[in-house]
């Protein structure tokens, strides 16, 4: 059971993928099912699905490649988010991320669909300096002669039919680039984010 903000109430059953689907509008539900099947079938990404405890987010994670796709399903906050994520569930000196493939994937997307590549680039969330000099993840990207300082590799898309198609196609290209890296013997570098000699 959820309140009017879509937050799970105490004592209500633990949300599942099926229970979240049931609560979605029919058109949206079909897109989510198609995306779920698509993401779980990607190889070599091997994305694992997780349901957030309040039932407001479904996340798919490819831990070997440090990339995730998330679907926010709170009423009024529907969105798709593709992200090269940060691992920070340990001591600060262990915080890390994988070197991302954003620019390489944008180039891959542009080979077949320049419009889609430009759309994804524009959907990268720009850095708003929320952590000032302490920020560990300000990341510049260049694409098609343009530059953008971003909140590390975070793409936020709406949930229209075309947007779901764009997200699936981009994730397919992420998978293609990952497969090419494996074939070429160039795995992603692990980047340690925190220098223990400096204060946070």
C-alpha cells in the first residue's frame, strides 16, 4: 500500500516487479515489460534487476561494466536514467567507478542514428556544482564538436514511447561497445575517487 506520494506505507507488502507493473498505466506497463526483457537479455552486460524498497524505482545494474539503467515510477516523477555509477558503500579510500564508455557509445550510436546520439548527449545532466570543489564526479564530455560538463555520465530521459526506444537503443550500443572492449582485450579501468591524503 502506498500513500498519495507513491511511498510504500509501513506494514504493507514488500514491492515486487509484478506489483509495480500492476500499478502502472497500461501503455507505460507494456514499455516497461519490453525494456525489462531487453535489458536482461543483453550480453555481455548481464544486467541484474533490483526493486527499490519503497517501490518507486526499478534498477538494472551491469556491475562488471559499472553501468545502470533505472526507471523512476513515483507518480509525477516518471523518468528513465542511464548512469555510469559510483561505488561508495565502504571506506572512503575504496570509493570508485569504472572508466565509462560515454563518448565511445555516443560515437557508436551516431553511426546509425545521429539524431538519437545528439538527443542522448543533450539529455546528459549538467553539473550544477552541488558539491563545489569536493565533487568527485564532475565529468566533461565532447560530442559532435560540443562540450558539456556533466554530473558523471548521467542521462535522464522522459517516458514517452520514442524515449523508451531511444533508451533501449542506447543501451544496445553500450552493450556493443562492451563486447568490442572484451574482444580487443581492453577492460574498463577502475578509478579510485578519493585520495586518502585529502579531507572530504
